[in-house]
């Protein structure tokens, strides 16, 4: 895992701009603290900030290689290619030789052999750029689920790219501006971000499962992967056996590293199953990690979090005979670091959910360079309320938005009229629906199941992938996501909900696939979401910070949101204050306002409405 940056220009001599590409690359040092290097040619400047994981000595980047005719291509690459050993064997049989053990060299050689079709052959999480000196073109490629970020922007005579917006913002031709669509992304659909939209004006993302080719005549983006709707004829037992076999292969590939590997372990079925398979593959040489935020001041739970993680995670670790470390977070730390996600994300984040995850990753990084996560299992197997409850499923928009007020409620009226939040949400929703593959002859309920699955993978999951990547890479930790495997998604997209809810049990397929590995108490535990702090002292202190913000006549956030509407919500209707996520808490909503203001200040964001 690393950070990449680059600049291609069709007129300017880029051999003279080394300070610029070095500045862009330097912005990504947290992603790759082990080395920062650049490569320059007249038309292309590439940068790479490396986190060494495989072939610590031989995987330096940017990496150049010549084809059989002597023409050269150069790659700068972030992520991991899990099937690089199989690809290396295939390429060797085709006459290629290798100088290293790295997946980077395999990736570059695959491009020289197959061109952009190499993307279809990759199994991994990746974002990479290849400058093909032979034909003077830039190729940008992003993995199928957007686990690894990749942003780009046009310049007067070329194109810039980078792992994070901060790399592009370090270039003189890119500025931090927010136009009407950017406001709508932040305030109307913050939990259903539009694929390809970079929020900042003029900054785009390469969409998951897509590649972009830039030449002197223009930029063209194309899709190299999409789900396909097929009949599912396997019964429950066969489906479970297939899933178990897939997951064993997936985790077996993802524990490969030349550095220490750990797991995130909450005690839920997702992370527990991944941890069990990883412990099996590594013959027990594993440590698991969890986070414990400040406890609520009173008893009770909520729909999203009916039980605490601690006892279940400890039970799993004990049953597997592995180490388990818990990162305890106190109220003072949460308040002091409330905006830690802002610098990592380059955008306002999710408050204490970001802070606790960042601090957990800091703890893990002291022991490991790679960690496996249980993220994406709910999307694949149907674990969320919005996938199960008919009220959510039938909602005529993104199902997780049922009954939820969005932050656009707080906008100034002139801004609201300009962006028309309801229309923006409706347009984006129908755009998303148009992408869903359907199977002719299926009844409307089954079609809606497919729509909800696809919406979850393309509009819900990217927010979780982005959060996990940005917060982990901010401390130089590589987090791998076994459930975000395209083979698993291709199979499960076609598994009907009646099997996923076999015997009226949510995620029944996954539970049965892991039953032989885990205690029954863990296998049968109802879903419990990532812990958000409901501590009264923490909420009160965050509220005080927002009251201080309201008292500041020069706070830039009030160019966007209505000061009096915020004041009313904070002083008399705190429980109704909207936030950027679905399982919102007062503290997360308060933090979003504070982070918005700091974002305007720290990034010098200019409204361009």
C-alpha cells in the first residue's frame, strides 16, 4: 500500500518540474513512509510514496520496464495484487523474466503483455497509473470496489492524478473550490456519494471497476468490470459450501506479506470469521485488535448496536489461541482529536467514528503493517436493517435514507434553492438504479433485492472503503478487505434473499460457512454496528464547541449553513440534528458542523456557487 501522484502535460517539458512532483508526492508520505521517489520524462512526471509490504528491497517505484521491442512503460502503484504469483507463472510461460519478487513488476509486465485488458485479470485492491512512453498515453486503473482511492483533474494542457485530493491541491493549477454539486454531495447525499465525484470543483475520482486513458487528444473512461444477473440454482447447503471455499481461498491469498499481519476483531461474525481463517492460514501466528470508546453514562442500546463487542471478541481470541489487544479511548482524547479524520479524508468526516478508528489503527501499526478487516460482509450477505426491513427496502430512494433527515436541512435558504436537495437526491438515485443488471422474468420483489444489493455495493460501501483506507493509510497501515472480492460479489449478487435469510436468520449463509470455526455464541450473535460514543460528557463538550462556533461572527461555515437553524437545533432539538451517516448520534452531528468549519479554514475552501 502506498501513495501515488503524477502529472502529464502534452506541451510542457516536465523534466523541469521536479519540485512540483516532489511536493505532490510529499503530501502522501503518511501513506508510504518508507520511501519517496519520482520519475521524469518530457511529457510525464510520476511520484511514489512507498509502504513496503512485499519484496521490501525489490519493489521500489516508480518502476520502469521495456517490452520485447525496447519500448518503455512506467508504473506507480498503490495496493496489492493478490493473484500476482499466478500471473507471474503465466507470464513466465509466455517468455517474460523477472528481477524481483514484487507484485509491482508482475503488474507492469501484465500491462506490457495484455495492455489495458490486464485489469480484467487482476484480483486485488489497487489504484495505479501507467505512463506508456511508446504511445505517449496515461492509463489510470482502480479496483472493482474502490478500496483504493484514485483522483484526477484536468490542467490547461494535461492531467494530474493522486491517491488523495491533497496531492492534487499541492499543484498550482488546482484550488479548493466547492460548487453547487459539491455542496449537494456533502449535504444532500453524504451517505450515497456519487461514483466519480471528487466533491472539490474540478477534481474527479476514477470510478471503481473503471480505467481512464488520457492522450493528447482527450480523456476516455471505460468500465472493465460489472456484475451480471444470472439464475441461482444452488440450494442452501451448496451455497454455503461455495462461500466457505471462496473465503478460504480469499483469506489464504490476503495473508501473504513480508511484514507482520493482524486482524480487526469486534466479535461479530464478519471479523471473527476472517480472523479464524487468517489464524488457520498463518498457523496461529496472529494478533487481533479492537477499540473501546467511552461508555454511555446510562444503560440501554439502540437498533444499530444491541450488544457490546468486548466479551465476544475475547471469546473468539481465546478459542483460536491468538493474542488480542484493545485500544481504550477516553473522552478527553475524543474531544481533542475530533477532527483527526479531516486531514486524512480531505473532507469533513464521521466524528468519533473516525477518531476511534484512527486511534485503533495507530495501535495496530505499532505491532503490524498489514491488517485484515471484516468490512463489506453486510453488503454481500444482507446484514443491514435497510436490506431486511420492508419499510427501508420499499423506500423510493436509497433505502438507508428511510426516515432520515439529511444535513441539507441546515443549509441557508439561498443555497438550498440553488442546489435543490430533493431533486439532486432523486436524480442520483435514478442514475444509480439505471446501472443495476436485472434478469428477465424475475418478479418485482427479486428485482428489488438486486437493486438494493447493487445500491449497497456502489453507493453505500464506497463510503466505508474510503473511511477505512484514508484513516489506516494516515498511519501507514495497510488494511485488506477479504469480503470485497469480485468473485464473491459475482456469486452473491445472484443468491436470493430467501437463502441469505434461511430459517429467518440474517446472514445465514455466512454464519453457516463459519460455524465450524467459531463458538456458537459468536456465530449466532445479532449484528452490532461499529461503536459510536453516546457518552453524555462527550456530547456535552462537543455541544459547547458548537455553541462557541455559533458565537464566532466570522466562522466560514455559516456562508453555507443557516446560523439560526443550527442554533435552534443545538439548543432545543439536539436529538434531531442531522449528520453525515445513517446511524447518527448527537456527537457525530455536532462534529460534522465543526469539521465543516475547520475544512473551510484549513483548506481555504472557496464557495463557487
